[in-house]
């Protein structure tokens, strides 16, 4: 690996975080750098687990609770967490001194010897990414690695083990795709599941958001493959734009799946059939045939926090869909079930509109239980549709779970699908989902 840009240098890791990306980057940098400075605005208690993982490294310093301009102006390399908006005075200070600005994902793309298949999209990308890796276990020419913006899978720390004939399957976010624009690299096989408004608090406009997502195909080379949703307006525009270029372009279609595959697929709803169609198309790009995939399709189960069945109480099934941080993803969750549905929604306000969600779900709910900062906005949008299910306002998630038990009947589905981020009440969507699951277990 060519790590000259790190060797003997002073490296700043901007944003340690709690999901493992900062830890992975710091561990990797510490192997080569003279000194690594880990800086994060968060408090030490919140970051305690991440800090603990790095304390064994003698060349790592921690500057927690705020950033220092001198760290950015006096160091050689700044590795920026994707959660950090690059319109940032500290990054500007580093640029003014000519410092190298990079990211975990940029480093990986520059050093990875294997082919990369990456999935992005507004909804379904985690399920599609995991499903793709699951299907590719039948790939016989090398190992398959799962990483990226999905759980706690180290990215840089696995580089030594990855070989040229392997496949790396990545979930990749719009923030990470923005960073890849610096090095003008796209994956060998790129998939966009769908596009809907998201992260507008960061991107400001849909145009900016779509431009970031397009980076997954923008810099592809001859022989690479772009895989796009046949039912998504943005994907169809990109298909038209790129289909006659050096890359190969494919549309995946949930309605054209072999019935042998759909009949054994366990995940509910048309959105999951789209995820299956996308993953199968990716697998085909690596030479697998549908008959190679039958066993794997039948053994794939839902991921935590994604339409995850967490308990059945008095004949009512409780589903954890905490990953649903956009209105569109909550619509997908509601439409996955034909049973009477009690929806628990609400949370942090990312500035997303709820009108379309309200029109799509108001007639499909037995009851709606609202919590969090966005409760007022969601209730107003539901009432404006003129089709209003019983609406309950609760102060906490525990109160919402108790209310759901009170109003549910045997055969109902209670779906916690917030349509919002978690930051007003929880550390992240994982904590929110885990707490919901624990609350349901205590109902038994």
C-alpha cells in the first residue's frame, strides 16, 4: 500500500464519532503517522467507548470537547468525518495553509486492490448492501467484504487482508460521495436504490443532494456498471444520461423477478422486492446466475432497525423500523403490511416535508401515536388530508409503546417508523431502536 501521505506525518482525525468510522481511521493512521490528533466537539462521556478503543496507541492525542485552529493549520493531513460539513472554518484554515484534506472513504478508494460494489440511495441502501454481500457468498474467485456506512464493519483496518480477486461491498452515503468528488473516483459497480428528499439540513437543496448521489456513477470507467431503479424518476434521468457512455447501465425492476426467488424471500413489501432486484442485478455483474442465488435469497433475514420484528404481545406484532428517518421510508414501512397498523412516529426535525407522507398513509392507519419535535407538523399534515385516524400525543417513547398496547387488538401491527431523525430524544437511531425493542420485551 502506498501510504507515503501518512508516513511520518502529523494527522488530524476530525470527528471521532460513535459508529466506528473515526476509530477505524485513527487506528489506520496511527500505524504510519508520527502523531495522530483526534479532535471532536462531543463530550468525553459520549465518546468514551470510542476513546477507549484508541488508548493503546502511544502516538494518538485526544482533543475532545472542541476543535483548536492550530491543530488544523500546523498538521500535515486532515481526515474529515463525513458528518462534518466541509463549509467549516477549521477546514478552511487547513486549506489556507495548503494542508491535505481527505477522508476515510477517499483513502480506501485510493488503496483498495479489489473491485468495489457500492450502494447508495435515500431508502433501502442498508438492506440492499447486506443482501448483496449475502448473495455474493456464492462468489468463488475470492472473498467478499462488507463495510462502509453500515454498522461496525472496519474499512481501512481490513485493507491488508483484501486481495485483488476479492469483492468489497459498501454502503455509501451522500456525505461520503461528496468527499469522493475530490479524487474523482466512483465504484466499479454502482447502485442507486432510489432518490427522495433527505439531509436537506446539510445539502440545502434537492439539486445539491442529487449531485452528491450522482457521484457514485459520475467518475466510472470503461467496463464499470451503473445499476438504477426502473421506477425512480432521478434514476431514469441518470440512465438516459449515462447509458451510451463507457460504463454499462442496467435498470432493476421488482416486477421482473423470477417467481422462484420472490416465493422464498422473507422480507415484506414491494420496497424489499426492489432491494432484492437491485442486489440480484449487482450479483449478476460478478458472474452469478439466478440459480446460484436461490439458497441465499431464502436465508436472508431483516437487519436490525429495518422492519425488524421485535416481539408479539397478545397477538399484536411489534416492528422496529428506527432506520426510517425520512417520510418516504415511513411510507414504505406502512405499505409493507396489509394488517391494521398503529404507527409510532415523530422525532428530530431535519426540515423535511410531511405532506406527501400524510396523503399516502392517513387512510391506512388504525391509529397514529406521535412523539418528538415534529409531532405538531405531522399531526397538521395528517389532519389536512381530511382522512384522520385517531391521533395520540405522547411525551416519551415509553408512553407511546404503552399507548400502542392499549389501543391494539390481536392481529394488529404496531410499527415504530419515526419518519425523523432521533437526535431530539436519543443518541442515534440505533439507541432508539434498541430501546423500543427492550420496551416491547417488557410488555410480555
